[in-house]
C-alpha cells in the first residue's frame, strides 16, 4: 500500500472516501443533484433520475448547455482573463487562449457553422489533428446544439467514410496537411476521398495547419472554405442554445464485437455533471491547477478530461500536439518543466515506452509542479506504476489515479481519490453513487479474489444515452449479456476483474472480442473484415496477445483461397490493407497462415480457443467446437 502524504489529504476535497461513499450510495439522487446544483441551468430539472429499461435518464426536463458552464459562466467573472487553453506545437510553438479569447473563437466558428446552415441536432464530423481548432470546433458545435463527431486523425479514409455515413454528417472540418513527427500527413486528400460519394456532406472547412498552396478543390455538390477566411468575418458574440439535459452533445465511435464501430451518444446534462464531478474530486481541481492530458480528442479522454472537465472546473488545459518521444524522449518532461502543469494524465503504454529510455532522462528535468498523476486506458502493471511514481512523482510522491472507465461511461467509474491508500495495479473502488461487482453469467457474485465479469449495479449521470441509430445493439451489448429477469439496472462492461479482500478492484482485461492496442480499442471483427477484403483471403481470425509495451499486440490467422500461397510479401500486403482500411493503429504484429480455424457448429470462429492455444493456456469448454 502507498499512503498519501498528510499535506495531500489536508488539501483534498474528500478526506474520507468511505464516509462519503456510504452517504452517496444511500442517497444517490441527493448526492448527484447537489453536485448538479453547483452548475448553471436555464431551467431546473423536475426529476433527478428515471430508469426505464434499458435507459437511464438524469435531470429530466432540466435545461442547460454544457457551454453555458464551460465558458459563459466564467465570462461574468475575473476568470475571463485566465488561461483556458495552452497549446504547444511540435516545435514548441505556443498558442494561449484566455476564457474570453476562447469564447470569442468559439462564437466566431459557431456563427460560421450557422452561416453554412448548421442547426441544433445536425451532425458535424471533426477530422482534425491535435490543434486548437479541434477543440474550438467541438465547443462551437455544442454551443449551437449541433452534435459533434470527432474522428481520430490517424484513422483511414474508409474509417472516416463509415463514421460520416453512419452519423449522416452535413459538414466535415479538416486540415490541409499537418506535421506528424518528421512526416507531413495530408488530411485533405483523405477527406476528399471519404466524401466523394457522400449524400449528406455539403460543406468542408479546412484549417491551414501548414502553409502550402491551396489544393485543387473540386467536387460536385460540395463547397470548400478555409477556416480563417470563413471566421474572420463572423461576429464574436453568439447565443448559447438552450438544450434539454438529454439532448445529444456528441457521438463518439468506438469498437465493439462486430465489424462496424458503434456510435456512443452522450448528452448535455448528465454527461456534464458526471465529468464535472469526477474531474473535481479525482484530480482535486483547485483554482490554479493546470491539467496536462496527453490524450487526443479523437478518443473519450480527450473529450472528458482534456476539454470538458477542465473547462467546467474553470482551470487551464495544456495540450501538446505530438507524441511522447518526438523530437526526443524527454519532450514531455521538458514541457512539464516549462509549463508547470499540476496534474499529468497519461497511459500505461506511454509510461512503458518512456521507461525504456531509462531514469536519467526524466531526472534531468524539474517536475516539481506535479501534484497528481493519472493513468487510463488499460491495466497498468505494478512495475510501470512504481516507475511513474518514483521517476515522475519523485520525492513529492503525488498519488497516481488509476482511472477505469469507458467511452460509454463518459466519466471515471472505478478510481482512487488523492486521499486514498493505493495499491499499484489496482484502480481502487467505485466513484460515489456507483456500485460495482464481479459476477458470473447468471449475475451471481463470484466472491473475493475470483475472476468474473465486471458489472455496474447503479447508474451514474454520464452513462451513454444510446448507440446512434442502433437501440437494439445498445440493449444487447450493455443490458442483455447477464441474466436479468427483473430488468433492474445491471450494466455489462465487457471487462473481467477481481475484487480483493480489501474491496480493491483489479482489472484483468476485456472479455469480449475487443483488443486494446496502446490503450486504443479495436474490434477483432473489424480487423478481420479488413483482411477478408483482400481477394486472396478466404477466412481470417484475429486475437490480442500480451505485449510488453503496447499492452496487447495483434495476431491474425489466415486461410488463403485456393491457388494462393503464403509468403512474406503477402503478409506485408495484408498489413497494408488493414492500415488502409482502419489506420496505422491497427497494424498487425504477427500473421500465421493456417489450413483450418476452430469453429462452432454454427460456423462462428472461436477466437478464445485460438488465444488459449497461442498463449499455452487451458482451452476451456470446447463442447461446441465443430471439429
Ligand atoms: O478494458 C477497459 C480499458 O479500456 C476500456 C474502455 O476503452 P475506451 O472506451 O476506449 O476508453 C478508454 C479511456 C477511458 C475498458 O473497458 N480501461 C480503461 N481504463 C482502464 C482500463 N483497464 C484497466 N485499467 C484502467 N484504468
């Protein structure tokens, strides 16, 4: 156990987790409505919570807008002159935005969107790298009630196209080209390719990240605009749309068990309250805090704890455009020394990758501004935890918040608080108001120190509202996996976990066919369909294998069609197919050509059998195996 230093407890909002937890579980609606009252509402809610299987709804009939709380409320105070966003480019160029300046940029862009006909409820796809305009566009959409769908800039043409089509987006915001390490990536070409056959996209807005000649912009039915030219003529005042608490704020696509990504929908009210509260208590946010999150808004952490959480709490968010070891492996530490963030939130993959370079590198920098560290996205192994604690935290020993949550939960669910005693590798216990358990498929608790399915037994405000255009899938994925005759709230997380004698949770990993590569969620089926798209492939099965740095790596088993022979060349070709159809994050580490794959009698590939065999583990129940 690692105990917090007395000054950390002294400073913390929550000094005794167990006491507050007990109160919150006995009075969850009071707990959450008291927090919601710290925020501004145009109209108060009539009912705090309602469960109508399979939907949990919060703050019924309440009216607000997340922007009303992220920006508008600060503009009436001295905070308007405080830094809201500090952006650091790859070459250490800096852009600073006070709350007032950020608001002006948001208003300008919101007015620009309106001038192009975007209104409440319309979907806007944001395909931008980590530049300020990525965040400005998200916030501008929210302000006018449009629904943003951020697509990670590393995704391929095909991935972008599917996301645009599924959301039926009217507009895409992209960049011409952008620097990525020593390369220049052309996003515009990819965007044009993705919207060529789109029936919904009418306009494209291009941010000029690098100075280059205007591209040849010629597409029937689509108009192209440059961000600067479009926004310069817009007013710096724009009214904030009044939104119902359960109106959608954004869609964020994430991988599941099928070949098609799912559009997770979050709303203005509940999401706002959950993210506000967890940012405040988990990172113990105070007036002068600066949060450096290394996430990208292409993923949920970049939404909740890089954009909305810090702004809802009126603090400064610090963003670095590039990767941890570019142009040198001390870059993050150099940024911490120079910009003095108090909270540093990153991933186990990044920590493991930086560990490889040795302790001397961070030791050269002054990291004394750090008060709290955070980890997210995948289980953190105790040795990485301790390295992080000792080499980044140093003698101040800032506690590490190992936060377990998901795109769907919107906010931290299992997480320590700064005053909690920590065990490296465990994500502590549930946040206030939430009950969690580890059960078997019948929903029965498995007891202490036994592995089972992680479920959540009580709802929290920022639970997803739905899956975009797919309520059936929503119900099946989260509420039908565990036997539940009485239709009470039992949310299936898709993770396996254990609870120890002290009630601490230990996450083992996914129990569905989701693979976590460097903390990014990829579906086996998604990768398989990219492989099968190759004419030479008859069948494909993909599994995740433990990997020292990335957490998991991808292995593919391939059956070739008659007449084709395995070769190293073909392996390269297949990998290229996957990179083109999904993106470089889905690169395959190993390919094995096989004659047969283990299948059920109904023809479903049993990936778990392949995985067990690959890892030398017991294969388990194979009674349904066809051969
Ligand atoms: O398996 C869990 C893992 O990430 C999954 C959610 O992935 P995603 O929706 O992409 O969100 C990632 C960022 C919140 C979970 O089902 N996961 C997330 N955080 C942790 C984790 N596994 C172990 N420890 C964590 N702290």
